[in-house]
C-alpha cells in the first residue's frame, strides 16, 4: 500500500515482501509506504528499473521503533537492452526548517512523520481475562485458535468436531504471560514474539449487537495520514473507525467496513466518497480470511475529491485532524457454525488486534517543525512553536506578537505573528480586530511604562502630561484630588481648580473658607491645602453641605449633622417630608397633675400634689423611693420624636448630708415588648445633679444617648410603642420632697402651624412598600410575619398566579381561576386539577352532572365524588340501581337523565335489580302483578295493581268455571269484582255452587264429569212419594 504524503501527486506501485516490482514508472513524492511492519518515508525521486534509496525508515520488529537510515536496493525487472543501468544518487532527507535559509523569511514547516499511536494508552470496553474482577472464582477466559471452517460431522451429542483438533488457551489478566491488554496494540513488539489485545469470546456474549470500543487518545491533535490495524484474529465482518477533531468534541465517523452495509449500518456500499468529508461503507477487508495477521489500512485522503486542492480546503484540513481515534468492532466474521451454540465452537470467535498504527504529523498549523514531550508529563507532547506562536498546537500568537490576527501557515504565506507596536513602552499587547480593520494594526498594548497610555502607548495616561515636542516618560499632573475638578492637567502641567481653590496644582484654599454651618463642625475650619471643611459625623462634601447616603435633614441643631433614614428598616434613601410642624407634648401643671402619677419601688401609688402654679411634687416617707410616671399622651407611637429632646425641671429638697442613689434608669423609657432603656439623671445636657435649685434636664432621644445601647432600628421600634416614661423623684432619700415642672417631649405632626420642621422623612420605598415611611404593603404583598406591624417585611402574596392580591396581614388570597384556599392551592368544589402549576387553566370543571365535585387520581383519571341520587360510575355516567336513563348517551346515543323506576309499588325496595337501568322496565314484579311497570294483575288474579287493592287470586272452581281452551288453561275472573265465568246451573263468585235443583258439582264419576263439563250441575227431577 502506497499513500502520498503530498496531496498534489499520486502514484500506485506494486510491492512484495522480497522486492519492489516496477510495472510502470513511478514518481514518488514524499510517499509513506506501509510494507509489512515498516514505515518508509521517501522524498521525490524517480525509480527506474533499479534504485538504491536512502530513506528515513521506521524499521522495527513491530511498527513502533526509532528512526534509522536504511539503504534499500530495489530490484526492478530489466529489459533485453544492453544499456548500462543508471543508479540514481541516494535521497538525503533534510530536517525541515521554518525559515528560508537564504532570505530568512518565514515559511510553512511540518513536524516529522511519526506513528502517533506508539506507546499511547488505549481504553477498551472489553478485554479477555478480566471477569475475575466481578467473580473472584473465575479462572480466566478460555479461547480456541480458529483453524478454518468445520469439516467433520455432528456426533451423537450434537457437538461439532472439525477434522483437526483446535488449540485452546487461557486468557488471564493476572498472569502477564496470558494477559492480552489494550496496550499490546501500541507496545514495542519483536518478531516472533507478537503481543496483542483480545476480547472475550462469543461464548461470553461478545457479538452483534454487543459492540467493543477501542479508544486511542493521541494526547494532542495530529494531521492523520493513515490508520492501520493488524488483526491476530479474523477481521471483523463489520467495524467502524471514528475520530474526534478536538478534545471532548463529537465522534465523527471516518469509515465503515462491512459485508452487509445496508443491513448493519443502513448505508449503501460504496467504493469512493462523493464529498471530502463523507464516511463511506466499504465491503473491502470484510472477508473472514486470512485467519491471522491480516491488515486493514485506511487513508484519510484516499479518493477525496478535494485532495488536489488540500491547501485551500478548510473542511478537508479538519477532516484529517484528529485528537482521538476509536475503533468500534460491531460484528464478527464466522463460518456459520456458531448457530448450533456449541461452547467449543463459540470459544473460537473473538476479536484480537496485534497492532494499531496511526501515521501522521503533530498538528502545529504550519508553525513548528518538531514536537516535544512536556517536561512534567512524559506521555504528552506539544509543538515547539516558531513564527512567534505559542500553544499546544501553535494556535495563538505570543503575547508580544499580537499586532495581526493569528492564522495557520500555508504554502503561499507562513502568516507569522507580528510584533506589538508599543513604541518601546510595553512588552505585550492584545489583538483588537476592529482596530486592525480600521488601521491595519491591531495592537492594544498592556501595562505601558513611563506613564504612557493609548493603544500603542502613544499618549499619556490619565493624570499625566508630556510637554510638547518631547519624548520619553510622561510626568504626573499631581493635581490635588480634592481641590481639582479633574485629575488631568493641561499640556503645561497646570490643573483645573474647583471654586475657592487656587494654585497650579489646586492645592491651596482661596483666602476664605466657605463651610456650610449646619453641616460643619464647630469651630468652622477648613484644610488650608485642600479647602475641605471639617464636617459633622453624618455630613459630607467639600463644604459639608449635604448628608451622607442613608441620611437626611442637614440641621444646624443636630450635633451629628443629619438624621439616619428610618423607613421602618425597608429603605435607605429618604428626604425631608413637607407639611410637618413642631408640635411638642407638654405638661405645665398650671391646672393640676395633668395625669402624671407616682409610685414607690413596690409599685404602690403615692399621692401627687400640685403647688397650683407650675409644679407637682411628692414626699418620701422613711425607706420609700418614689418615681414620677408620665400620662398616656406621652405614650404610644413616638417615632416622630426621634432625635428630639425630652426636657423637664426637677427640684430636690433633702438633707444634703444624706446619700443619694443614682441609677442608669433614673430616666427610663419602656416599650410594649418589655424593651427598656435608661439614663442616669446627670447624664443629660448639660450634666448636673438635682438640687434645691430649679434645674432643667435635657435628654436626646437617639440610640447613642441611652443604656443599654440599641441599634437604630431597635431604638425606633421602642419609640413606636412606648408604654411608660419614668423620672426618678426622691433618689432614696428619706423625707425628701421632689418637684417636677415644665415637662416637654419634642414631637412633629402633619398639620399647619408656625414652626415647620424638616426632621420627618419621606422615603423612597422599594418594591412592595408604600407610605411616607414605607409602613404599608402594596396590593399583592403581605406582612411577614403576620400582624408584625410596619416593621415586618412585605413579601409577595403566594397565590400561585391565581390572584394578584391577598390580605395584607394573613396573606389569604382572593382566588380566581376556580381555585380556593388561603394560597389558592385547591380547586373549587366541582373543579379538578393542579393549582400549583400557576396557569388560568389549572382547575377544570369536573366532568360530572349538577356540579358534583371530583378528584384526580395519580393516573390522571378523574373520578366524581358524591354523585347525585340515581347516578353512579367514575363520572356519574350510569344510572344507579332503581333508576333508569342514559346520562352520557353511552348506551342509546341519546342523553337522558336518570329517573326513579316506576313499578307502582309492586316490587321489593330491598331487592337489587328491580328494573332495567336503561329502559326503566320493571323486572321483579310482586303482589301478583306483571307488565312493563307492574301495572297489571297476573292471569288468574283480579283487582287493581295501581291502587292499594292490589291483585288477589280468582280461585275459580275448576269444574264450575268456563274455560276457553283446554282443561289445563288457568281460569280467569272479572278484573273488577273477581267474579268467575260460571258454567250453566253454577253460581257463586267462584262458581263453586249449583243452582237450586242441581247437584253433583264435585262428583268424580266419569259420566257425571262429562255432563258437568257441558252443564255444570246435573238436574235433580222432582219425585212424589206415596204413602
């Protein structure tokens, strides 16, 4: 087999093991010759008659050895001419280079031609001798060497014996001498010591449709020229060669081989492909002989229509590129003797391959002339890339050579990667196609040095400048980041300053600071270099003229500058709300105690006195400690008092020598959830202790001013439900008198007044909330947890798309689409389906009469529940016992409702089957009735079957009653009165009496009987008796 390595020429020669027979002149252009177990690589020479050729030969005992130089003398047939034979000079194979030696320009280069399968691991889906892994008692796979078709006859045991006894052996993967693993297909074999892979036999079930896959991972992509298999067993009747173009790519068929193409693969048999990438089904290599040592070689470019224009055919180049090769063994070749199922015969059929060779070159896209093994992985190879390329396949440009797009090399242009254009200020660049198409250069330089910027480091980066007509590094603008409008300066290095800032670098303040007093800390001062004012805690800006994000109401009276957005914890963006005014809660005590109370430590009420002018007071008894308690107008929701002041005047008259007990709860606030905060009496603004002088105490209502320290939200939660405000009065001093006056709690209210305030927020609410402080849930949302108040989250209603709104507190949905339940999770009575699917069609009307409810079983069967009286069946489609009709028209084709059977009370209601459930005809009449509706009396009975009279037996005397037909006919009486039809001379309702003068009605005499039949009673003549 000769296959051309260059796709531009073709030559076919006949070779034998002993010599090359030249039947016609054969011009060889880089031919790959697969001859027995040798791979020969020749370069263009013309063989004429006899040649001695030096070749680079892969001569081995198997097909996998190192490269050696071998001289082969070809003995070609001579003619009768006496001309002197010419011996051409030997062909010297030179190593390829990636650059023209004379001009130095880049040219396409190719790595050496190798057997890419040599010593590569192969994965097999079946290997003989491995069943012990699942059955420890298994001793291995016994197989027998095939010697040919059977020649003998069946013996009495129906066992087929051939004329020659077969040689049987054992395959066992535990014994190296008996093992036949997949790696034996690609190992180093010596002549006379052939190793091979082998599958289990047909006895173990290895036959069509059970396939065996052999998968060879080449470790990288190769440009494959041929794939050659050497079989130790007979060749398969059907098998497939697949390839993967790249790692984890799809499996693509290369070639189908089969003696039954259409039957096995559904493909017609073909000799030649119609397209470059068609995998044909060939009948070649599908015969059973020879039994051992047969070879199958597949050439990737054989008979491909585009082979002569390979360089321009991208699809064909992809066709020869492979990362993995798979051989799928589909059906064995047999002699037909397996049909008897004899184990001895089945053991002779198996797959065995001694050699798998893949001839080709490392796929390097024309940018490398050799491949090397990775330093850390002896089995993996990569291209030694040239032309400024990198990658396992030289598939990308080096980071320093990205000015043009990467391309594979071809015979016309090597397409070497071009160096980055960075003006000497960067080492690497990225390629940008848009820039390349616009300018012809695609460099986007990375990490420009010298403070340079721009795609090619041609400009200065932001914040740097370069004086006109100068080269080299760019200089820093050094603009003050606070005092400058931008960090970029002009070409002379001067910066653009903000108002109030001066200097070339904007690093000096103008003569006067412009700090905004409500947001600036006291005393007013600014940084002389930057002009930055010193701001209060929650104010910011050059002049402290705005609040930090999440804060609002820049207030001169607020020591922190701004107030944190509350929004019940649901939003962080807010601003001051309009139309709110200062409306403090006051107690001036000019008209009594104003609801204030007092209690001692035990909770016992203490009388509160008023001085009639502006104070209330209490007096402590010995051992008594008293506290003032605020009235209800100070309690409840006081969130609008946040950051405002609680103030009061306190006077304490006591002996100065007595100790006073101060605590952290001298002034305390408690909420409905028992949260309590307090402050020592001298912890207010300013810090002072009670005395006999009237002193004003002030406490700001925020989380920083009280103990224990709460979070902002928790403190607001406390203010939202105040249940008590207490002020320590006597501080544990006996006989002390405490006066309380002018209590004020700062508060804002939506109203009109003289003092508008800006300390009430208007929040920007997120989805699901509304209200000035996001205290409400919008339609379609509910509280979580329920009844959690405005602090609770608003979450979407869970109605499974069957309602857009639900109860804000409970979450109960206003269901539509025939659903019901708190979450519309059930279908309404009379409907069935799965509401959880969330579509308007989830619940369908039950296929039941009169709106009866139903249920759906697991098998999607719908069964009606509680059918109306008279109906039965899974869908109430039949009439129940005692009723008749055809609800669905299943029996008569006409729909008729079920009605109660009418048998006129002449059936037993406890009996089943009294009437026909379709026609209503009565089937079990009683009380001596009959008819379709039991409306008649039976023959021999009289009365009215339709009334309470019912039917009674006639009981007509058989000898006194007329008969219309034979003697055995049952006598009938009048249906209205029961009168029997009497014979002559017979009377009585039952015709059981003779008229006067007649007798013998009951006689059994034969003669009398005949008379009676005719007359009824015999005449009795009158007789006179004389004395």
